[in-house]
C-alpha cells in the first residue's frame, strides 16, 4: 500500500543526504519523515479497500473538523475547529479549514459531487503533526499537515494547492483508485495536481492564462531557489537549488524516466499528464475548471479508467469524455487530441 504525501521520497532523500551545515536540521527532519513512511503505509490498508463511487449523488452539507496534534505524531489530535465555528488563533488550523472548504466547493458546486467520496464524507484534517515535520499527507481518512523544518520547508497549510492536492487523493481513492505504481501511479499524482491547481484558480478567480499552474507555491523557506514543487505549465522548472537539486519532471514521453524509486517515479512522470492537461486548458482558455476540468472529472468518474491505467488508456478515456460531453468534432475534443500528441502519448 502507499501513503500519498506532497513531498516526494526522492526529494526527502536528497535533503536527508545533504552535508550542508546550514541545513543540518532540515536533513534531520527529512530523515525522520522518510522513517515515518512505512508505519503510515501499514496503517492505510483498510482505508484503501474503500468502495469506488462513480458519478454524483444527492448533495449533503459540508462538514469540516480540524484537529491539532500539538507536535505529537498521534492522530487525530484535539479538535480545535468544527464546521461553522469561528477562526481559531492558529494560522495553520484556519488555513486547513479554508482549504478543505475550497476543495469541497469545487467538487460540489462545479461538478455536483457530494464531497470527495460522492457520499457526503466529512472532511477531517490534523495540523501541527510532529515537530518540524517535513510533509503533508492523505492517510486514507484525513489530511495531516506538518509545520516544516523552517530551513527548506515552512508550514504546509500555507499553500492551498498542497491542501487540495492531498485531499484530491481521497477523491481518486473513491473514484478510480488508481494503483500507486508506474504510469497509473503517475496518473494518480497528476489528478491531484490537476484538481489541486483548479481549486486555487477558482478561489482566486483566475482563468487559464492568468494562473501560475504551480503546485506547492509558498511552502519553500526563504533562500530556497524555487517557486514551487511542480509546474504544470513547464514541468522541470519548479526549482533548481543547491540542496534540492533540479526539478526532474519531464514534459513529454521523450524524457520519460524509468526508475524503481518512488513507486516507479510517480511524482516525476506525472509531469507528462500534467502538461497535457495544461495544454488543453490553455487551448480552450477561460476558467480551466469549466471545460478542461470537466473532461478530467468525467474521465475519473466515468468508469473507463482501470486501476492499472496507462497514459495511453487515460488519453483515450479523456478523448471519449470530451466527445461525449461536448461532441466528437468539438473544439474541446480537438484540444484533448492535440495535447496528448504534443506530450507524445498516443491514445
């Protein structure tokens, strides 16, 4: 099984191996985050057996619950803010609360889905997880946020795309449950990046041309040479730093990375379907959550995506979804075809 975490294992390894004395604490935090992955993986086995729910059901009301772990690595922590309650004195708790609401709103108001599971699932989050904890993750039941090491990463709730990315892993868990390995795992990560940026763009009222298309913008500490963890507009350009190294994401199949690490490079090769989505959105223009996002949502919930889906199969499914919703000879279907050709995926 797997844990869906925002910081890829390969990046944690790079930080953990750093010998730069300026980042000794960050290296310790990264090593600890790596050690924590196996126990988290073991704890997800039952959650990942959840039933897939395709399509939308009758909408229910939003219910958020934000807890505080108080620096311990114990879940859920103490409840600090429930649905409809006023802001607390803690910035991370308020950011988590708002981010859960923004993600719910995209799936509910735009796509008619009752929470991430299609059945009104309450949205739970825990902040202040661990001490200087270098990650945020979806554990199959709730969102969990660390505060970062203060040298490389700041608090993970500071980026709406981090919150929405991780929560979208819950949507994928209940819609396609894509196997977290190889190309299907990269598609799993890509869906989270896609809907993660759409949540932020909708909250900011940005169309495709205005948006940054960055995932994780705002979580790097001062001095890190990078704008975010990933870029859908230009995969491979999100960071280039002495400690982190250079963003390894490819934008096309010509640079596909064959690797045994990170479950077959799920956080790396996701750059390819990410870029395909960006190209569709850029070609169609306007708010990306409307047409491009609708095609991807229809694809994820339409039953045509197998758990071991390849890029080519996903391309075929998006093309079929575009044709069904907008017409076989529509601008939308043409944009989907052109985007997959550009990134070298033959559907």
